[in-house]
């Protein structure tokens, strides 16, 4: 049974700080990794996807993947109050037609003005 | 391009009843996946449909079923509702349902079972 674990929250950071969100997964065959953001009362929206070891940057967001250690992280630089949301880590196997996402339970981020 | 739509948005049912939820994917998307979200269990995969066929299935009882129509619209049915079925039901669509494709979520249907 594939498991995705996110470090316990909630996480609170001051505005302008770096928020670090971590996620570990149990299945070594996991190949595709995603970070979704979910505002309260809204549906998840994709922030970042990463497939290869290393870092991937997109604006203030950086995803980091380490397949040997089976973890994926999301860094949010210059955090803003609008970043306050629940962040969900998701993984899937890269086996072609398999879009089943296994989600972590999420971590709630609060950015203090 | 219009996003994923789900109807109804809110639903109240009583135990033992059945319910049908509907999902219209983004135009051109052929894969539709369904998820259940609860505070305790988080987001859990129910099943995925592609070209009117169920292609992947999660670990839910047979009371949960679905189908997909030729226009890629999908319905999910839950029979003999239980209190524990109270949840936010989300559908997501993607082009072909491949592992690296972005899945776009609809606004969800919030189901309350009394």
C-alpha cells in the first residue's frame, strides 16, 4: 500500500520568510510528484510537478526531489499572506496510463502579516 | 476554456438512500477521476474513467460506482448511504489520464448524510 506522509503541521511563518514543506513516500516505484494548493472551501490546484532528482523552480516556488531518500519538498520564498492554504503532496507511478494520485493528508500553512 | 464542473454542489441525504453526482470535464479531456475528501482520511482515489471504461480503481466498497458517457461526462453513484460517506467528492479531468499530465479539479460536491 503506497503511503505519502507529510510532516505534521500546521506551519506558521512570518510574511517574507521561507516556508519549507516536506513529504515522504513509501513506494520506490513512484515516479511523478506533485504539489497541490487548496484554499479553504476550494478544490486543489496544481502548483508544481517534478519527475527528476534535483530542484525545479517556478517563481517563488521550488520543488526538490530526492528519490534515493524518497522525499519531495516544496520551498516557498518571500511567503505572502495569500500563500496561506493547505498544501497537498501527491505521487503517482509512471506506468503510462495511470493517473491515480495518492495524496498526503496535507499541511496547513499560515503566513502572518 | 471552461473548467471542470460538478453538480450538484451541495447535497443532503439520509442513511440508506442513494445519490448520483455528475462531473463534466474540460473540453477535450477524456480522463475523469473521482476522489473523496474527508478531514480524517484526506483525499482518496475512488476510480478513473477513460473512453467510457473504468481504468483504475481505489479501495472503496462496491457501493461506490461510476460510469462515463461518450462525451466524457461522468457520473458517480453511491448506494445505501452511510454516515461515513459524508465528504467532499471531487472529480478531476486530464487529457489522456497519463501519469505526468496535470489533473484539473472541479469545485466538488459536498455530501452530508444524516
